[in-house]
C-alpha cells in the first residue's frame, strides 16, 4: 500500500518538476535572446504600417531553397558559413553576419538576402522584403513617384489608392521609405516587413 502511495506521489511530482524545467529552459532562452538583441548594432529608424522599427545592420535573412535545405546549408550557399542563426520564420533564416550591411536587398549568387529590423515596441524581428506600399495623394503620380525614388512599380490598386513598389539594387529601404514619407505627393508610405509567418500544418 505504501509503495503504491509513493509511486502515485512520484507520478504526480514528476510532471510538475518537468514543467518547471521546461519553464526554466524557456525563460533562459528568452533572457539569452534579449541579451543577444542588446548586443546588436542599431541602424536607421523607419515607420512601418503600425509600429516603428530600427534596421539591424548585422542581421540579414535568406530563404531556404527547398524544404530539405538546412539553415546551415542556406548560409553556406550565400557565402555566410559559420554565421550565427538568430531565428527562423517559416522558410526565412535570420542570421548574424560578421559584416554590417545597409538596408538593401542583395543577391549573392542569385539568392535574395534581405535586411532585417527590430520592432521598437515589441522587440520582434522582421524581414524587409524590398517592397514599399505607398498611398499617393493622386494615383496619376504613381509612375513619377517611383522614378524619382529609384523604385520599380509592381502593381497599382486603384480601389485602395495604393501602389506597391520594389526597391531597385543598392536602394536603401530605410532611406527611401523616409524620403517617400516626406514627399508632398505621398499621403502615406511604409516598407513591407514580415514579422510573423504562418506555417502549414
């Protein structure tokens, strides 16, 4: 009888201690991430659709080429072997490079390497896709706005009074976003920033 009680007590205590270990490990991971974020160099500030962000010149992102490619293989493919993987968002691998980079989309070996930013309010990391969403005061100015800011027009949505542009090579997304926001022809402008990625189950 005493043996059964002891076994039952162990069965009840074990899940609690396991849960405490899991919570401690998660807490350690959160504080480790927060400490790492504090060490990152901060670049230019930019306004997103809702929040403010700061460019992270040491952190970039690359998409996995296939579902079988590992983050380490993706980094080797773009010449970043040994770079620290910061986190993954779906197929996007965010990594800390030894070099600081401007907020431009780069294409080493044909693969897109994207700049990143940190949400000033939440601390979440986001990937700048190179797309900018602009609401011109007059849609007829869309082509002229793109030409004067070094942007390629992807698509205009007249019903939304919005134009999607892609930043050309060597165009700094933080700088062009600020220039667009200051343009008297523009009602609003912000870069597309991916913070959350839904994964299929």
